[in-house]
């Protein structure tokens, strides 16, 4: 087998894996959008659709990991190609987690169906969801175009996502302290907000992989940490 044929075969396999990740990204974007719509409209059927649809994301993630591992085992990729394969595997993991968060949001939407809304929290969560959905979309675009500058901008935007979350958390905490009847739904809404905030973290992770792919180095993590006042309320949805 000629060296040119081996190289072209490797390129085809790598393109196929990257295409699968982009397909996965599209599915996750839709899942996040539909989970936010189901929450806002209290649409239990749509929430259930999102919950069940997470299986496809898990299957795609497993397929990407298997194909990427085979590519590494059977080929001898150059440094640049090796970075591409490793970054694809990492991005797949980030997207799989985002799919999990869409599923978790949907599960909580189903659990709190019929509950009284706390103030304008659902509207605020909708805005927050739109913000992080934009981060995911732009992070994938930055990866496709190998745009390190755009990836840097997404990392900066994660600080704003954290600020939105912290503001919403404090609002929910106030409502729960003022009226104990708000506690049950308030906790559901808080963990939904936390899931959305985590999607922003994974968008940042995707952006970091783009920078790694382009430069060969991971960016230094010198961003401020989350507001510690929220730490006591984290749970296994993370």
C-alpha cells in the first residue's frame, strides 16, 4: 500500500470522526434549546423527548471514542494530526456532558410540572440558556474554522455566564428564605440554573481545545472561580 494511500485513508477516517462530532454538536444544540423551551412552557412531552433523546448523544460519543482510539492504534499520526484526534475526543466528552445537562433540565421540568413559578425565574433561565447555547454554537464554529481568537472570546464570555448564574442563585435564595413554600420548586430551579451554567463551562472547554489544536498549548486557567456562596447547593447533576 502506497504512503499516499495510507495518508489519504487516515485523512478520510479523521474527517469522518470530526463529522460525527459536529453532528453530535448539532443534536446537543437542539436538545439544549428544546429543554429551555420545555422549561419555559412547562411542556412535559417535549421535556420527555429531550430526556429520551440523550441516548443518541451517548451513542455518538462512544462511537467517536472508539473510532478515534482505533485511529491512534492503527496509524502513526503526526504531531498536528495527533492533536486533532485528541481534541476531537475531548470535545466529544464536553458535548456528551452538555447532553446530560439538557436531560437533567428536562427531568426537573417534568418533576416540577404544575408548580407555581417563582417571580420571573423561568424567563431569566431562558435568557441564561440562550446565552450559553450561543457559547456552544460559537465554540464549535471556532473549532471548525480553527479560530483561536474567537475561542479566546468564548473563554472570556464564561465569566459573564457565571455572573448571570450567581445573580439568579441569590434571587432564588431570597425567595426561598422569604417563603418556605418556595423551597421545593426553588431547589429545582437552582439546579437547572447550575446545569445551564455548566454548559458554559463545557463551551469553554471546547474553546480551549481549539486553542490547543492551533497553538499546541492549553491556555492558562487564570479565570476567577465561582462564587463560593453557591457551593453548598451543588449536587450530583454536575
